């Protein structure tokens, strides 16, 4: 059996991130809605998600791109 991440783990291990951060390998909490350009974990190309709502963004990312990111108050979870 694998290990499970609980919501408690996500919150206690959370830290602020900004566009331009790399090497994340984490899910992202969006505090203020907007576009989010990311490089999904294990990929080389970026993807832009438009109008991402406030809440946990359930995609593992390795980088948050500056150019296409308008969402703010970002936090990385475990």
C-alpha cells in the first residue's frame, strides 16, 4: 500500500509560492482567482489554465510560469 496525504498534511506543510518558482512537485492553492501557467510535473511544456477558481488546484506542477500567471496568493501543498 502507498502512503496517503491528508488535508492536515497539506495545510501544515504549506508555504507561499510565486510565479517563477521551480522544482515544486506540489499541488497549488489559489487564493485569488486568475490564470495559472504551469509546467506539469514530469513534463517540459507549459499549460495555461484560465480562470482558475479559489481553492486547491489538483495538478502536480514543477514550475509556475510568470508570463501567463495572473492568479495570486498561491500556496504550495505537500
